[in-house]
C-alpha cells in the first residue's frame, strides 16, 4: 500500500510572501487535493536573525486570500504540531547528537575568526571559494582531529561549537526528481554543512529533514533554489536510516525579459506587483500587492498555475477545482517561466467578465461608500461596462460619464470627425429623441435608423458625434444602451449643454 500523500509549504518569516512562494504553495495544494492527500504549512524560523515581525501572519492571510489554505499549521491545528520550528527547538538536538554518535556528523569548535583566517589564507593562495569539507576538516578544530579527552572537556566546559555533517569522500549521491529525472552529485563537490548552530538552533537542513520525517511528509515540492541542497538532504535521510520523500524541484519565475529570476526587489520597480497582498515595512515603505491592485484571487491563481505548468490542452481559464483535476507534476516544466504582466491583466479581464454583475456591483458599493446610485442601476452599469474593464474600479473610472455629465472631451476625435453639418444633424436628432415616448434602447435605435434613412446618411455621420456630445468620449458600450440608462431628460440636457462646448473646442483648432 502506497504512503498517504502529505505535502507541506514551509516558508521562512523573513518578509512578505513572494508570488514565487505562492506558486510553490499552490502546486503543493493542487497535488494534495488531486491525490486526496493533506496540505500543511510549517513556518521555518530557524534563522532568528532574519525574522521579520508580522511576516507569519502575512503569509497565512495571503494564502487565505488566494483560496489555498492548508488544513494543518499554526493556528489551524493538526496532529503533528507545533508547526513553527522555533517552538520545536527542544526536539532537534537529540537527532543531531544521534548523527554524531553514529559517526555521520561531528563537533566543530572553530571560532568565526579562525574560519575567516582560513578563508583569507585560501584566497591568498588562489583558492577564493574555501570550504569546510572532507579535505580541509583534518586541519581544523573538531572532534575528528582533537583528542577525545579534549573534546569531552570542551563540551563539559560549555565551549561554543557547531555540529557539522561528515560528508563522505568521493561518493555519488543519486535521487530521482519527479520533474527533472535522475540527479547525480559527487560528494567531493559538497561541504560539511552546519546542522546544529552554537545558539542551540538547528540549521534549515537538519530541521527540515527531521520535521518532514516526523510529520510524515510524502512529497517535497519546492523551488529550484533548493536543488543544490537536495543531495545533503538525501544523505541525511540515509544517515538516519529513514526513507526519503519524493522530491520535485519547481522551475524559477523569471523577469518578463527572461533575464534573471523575478525577485522581491522587482516589485513596483518594473511596474507590477510581485506580492499577493500589500506589505508595509517597519519603516512605512509600501510594496503593492495584487489584492489591493484590484485583481481577483481566481485570476491571480489561474495565472500562477500556468507559470511553469501546462495542462496539455489549449484551455487557459481554470477554476481552482479544474486546476486540481488537471494538475500533474509530470507537466511541470524544467526550465524557468517568464512572467508576463500583460497576460496577467488578460486573466483578470477574463475572470472579471465571468463575475456576476450583482456581485461586482456589491463590491463597488463596499469600496465606494459615497457612490450615489441605486443598486439596480449600478448592476446595469456593471453589465454595460465590464466587457471593457480590466478591474472592477475601471467600471467607475472609465464609465464616469454614466454618473455625471463629462467635464472633459476627446478633443482629438472631435476635431477629426466633426464636420460643418454635424451640429445641424445633432439638433435634428435631438428633436427625434424628444418624440420617443418609451425611452428604451430598442426604441432609440429604431428612431435613429429611421432618421438616417430619411436623411440618407451613413451611421458614422451621426452616431459618433452623438456619443461625443453625451459621454465626451469616442468609444464605449452601445450608445443606445447608454442613452436608455441615462434617460431622455439627461441625454437631451447633456446635448444642449455640451454642443456649445464642442463648438468652442472646434473654434480653438
């Protein structure tokens, strides 16, 4: 019987959650749901020097907004807690000591000054990348080189030490990655990584392995940046005599030009967010998020899912349930995925159009409490404008003429399209509008066609000027629908007021 699927998302609370981290969480979530498994979150805060207050809460809030909440984790409960590494501190030392007892690790007493001295000496000898490894450790102060009595005395005295992995000489470490296939690394290329620090905390490497094992993690799905650490992790599993989980290392998210990894520093600098939600630093600096920019979580998640994975079909729009059904690690790319901010807007547009008009209207009322329009009228306005909008707020900004007579006009279009006879046509058309008793879109259109036929005019001679005189802009929803929404009195009043303004614009040309 195969092991139940249990996967984890294990961020460090060193700052806001980058969209690359969200994608990692998303793929873990999809894989778990697809395989009827469990998705949990674990906070890896072994590096206390980089801890940022508020980061943990931010991570949970971001995942909640995205709709991919884990079922176990801090504040969520579960049978394998605590789910914060600093709260598990007491359990790591015995495992580190076990490795020492089994000759898989050793105590190292070298001071920071001594290590720096070794690096400097190596640099002077033309070896800039000095490592503490199977070759150099024989000349260092550790339990492999010092007499046993001295080691015991140092430990009894409370001398500072770290515990390092005893990397074997010239062995091939092999493991199968579900995305990349077989990976082979020779141990001569690996250093003796610190597993347990002098401050009593484990390093990421030890804590990660112990936690994954004790939490029954079946698959480790994480970013490509952890691939160089994977051989060490495989060796640690072997050193403990444990079965390793399956590994899958996800491709990088790249900048739009493909030149390098999309980083946290790219946020706002390149004109688009790289965080799911707003993050404000302790100094008050704002880093914008997709939520506050007006993106729907469905659009954000849909976009992220297709950055590095493809379904093998032309389909691009997926609900979360559809993503679960279609997802497989086999279709995750090995190569980096270029982020396309314009494509992200396309996803947003597509998802906005699928939203119920009433829901969008309700949201606009909530974000614009002073909006002076009835619920039903706003819902109608949404229906007219959402096909042309990217964000819900665009409905109000681009459709401002629905709410008030325009104060500005598309002067360029007016000067191009307005003819000497245009104003006369519009005055005649105003008379026809006055005669319409039931001011519906269909009746307005019928009257308009009748007027054009009677005068022998093409549609372009009157319709665009009519739109300009009522809305101030040269494009928008169907003008007969716009007219019906505004009502006869408002349309006529606007035309009477705006035609002299347009004449003034023409006189200025």
